């Protein structure tokens, strides 16, 4: 059994990979998951090269059976879960009047349903960690678009607002078990997911993935009595906009 272990979804690049690297550097054994096996293996090879202890498990989180198998693989490999990073997500822009139902369904499946199911399947392991040290942590990646709904991103904004609500409800249910649930609500982060916005905001002017990873470290260093329901990450002057 590992000393401390974390499961990170959407971990092949961007925010998820930065968080995985930070946790690994801090001594956590890792299960890192993403949909594309080739991209995931490339990311995990980089983590291994840094001397980190990592298990890679490809999974399409739009499929419940793959989420269940992912959590089982993590349990079988490490025997515990102290941190869950629910980071897998997808954003498909478009005006409501023209948005295809399949694009709505994809965002509902990945951004909300998968977060719910992954958390549900992980709660038994998180409860064990919480009873041991009182500080199991769940981070659900939402978005600033979930706090201030964005035109052209209505479906995305709606799913991310739901993640904030889910995080609040979950904390109300499982805080007594020593589990903290925090929603992360970042504006533009310099990841492949924001390539489309680079003509508006250069990547060097965006929030960096490492900024988000440092927030995870902060949460893990606070006392069990310190509850942080959500963290908003914004650029100067952009509190009311997703940019």
C-alpha cells in the first residue's frame, strides 16, 4: 500500500498534468488517466523520467463502466486514495440556437456526469483516508464560466455551474468523514483547451497550469478545520468574464 495516493483524471496535459506532477513531487503515488492512450503514455513517460511513481490508466469518462474500472485499478494498485482530482473536461462553443444536441450531451457526460460518477465510486476509499488523517481532498475542476455564464459557451457554462453545485452538495454529505471538496473555477489557463483564444489572450498572459497545481498544495497544507469551498482564478480586471 502506498503512503499517500492520488487519482487524476484528464491528466495527460495542462492542469491535470501539472497537478499530477506537483503531487508526485510531494510524495504521492499516482494514477493518471485520460481518454487518448498515446497522449497519456507520453505524459506518464515524462513523469517517470522525473522519478515519480505513476500508474497510467486510459479511460473514456463518458462511459460509466470505464470510470468504475479506473477506480478499481487505482484501488488494486495503491490500496488507498487520499486525493481525487476530477479534471477531465471538454468545451464546445456555439450559440444556443445552433448548438447540436450531441455537443450538449458530450459536455453533460464528461463535465458533469463523469465528475459525479467518479466521485461516487471514489468515496469509500476517500472515507478510509479521511478517517485516518482527517484531510482527504477532492478537487472538481469547474470554470469561471460556471460562476458568470458566458455567451457562446452556454452548455459549457451550465455544466461547470453544476459542478460548483455538486461540489457544495458533496461537501455537505462527506465533510463529516474527513473529506474536503473544493471546486476550482479558473479563467483562461494556458493549456491546449484554450488554443482557440490565443489570438485574444496570448498564452503567456493566461493563468499557468502550475498556478492551479499550487492551489492543490495549499489545500493539502491547511488544517482539517480550514474549509475552502471554491477557488476562483482570474486575470487582473477579468472577474466578471471568462477571459
